[in-house]
């Protein structure tokens, strides 16, 4: 091993299916995890240039092979308050799970690959 680290993917250089660069969202990335087959990388992000009525917390799904991203909207709870993703992880069953927490409400979600 060389002890050197080099980037495989630079997130801000990715584009979605409509050719919109991820860098245009001025997003802040919080963490992520790979799918079981390593085809997808899921990244929690805060989309900085969202309008007030728009959800600002997203789960970013990156197709490693195609070098494309897709934003998966996070759920809104029954009170209409925007949920905040706190953690994402690959579970032994092969699915990605994350939880949201807001005003003492705690919910767990499973991500289905699209």
C-alpha cells in the first residue's frame, strides 16, 4: 500500500439526468454509505439554495458506474414539519436505513433503490 488517498468521485462534478450539476445546489454534505453491491453511494445533504417552502434535507443517490446523481426527498411527518436525516447505514438485510428526528418525534425509514 502506498499510503496515498485519491478521489474516486468528486461530488460537485456530478450531473443528474437533466444535466444539472450538483454544484448548482450549493449543498453541504453530512455523511453517507455505500449500498450492499457498492453500485450506489447514499449521501445526506442539506440543499442550501432551497426556497422556504421546499424541503432542504435530501438523500443523494449516486450511481457510481454512470456518474449520475438523483435527489431523494426525505419524508415530511404528519405535522407538516420537515424531517431531518440524522444517520444512514447499510443494514445486514442489504437495505439502507436512516432515521429522522424533530420535536421528539423519531422515525426510521428504509431506502428502496430506484
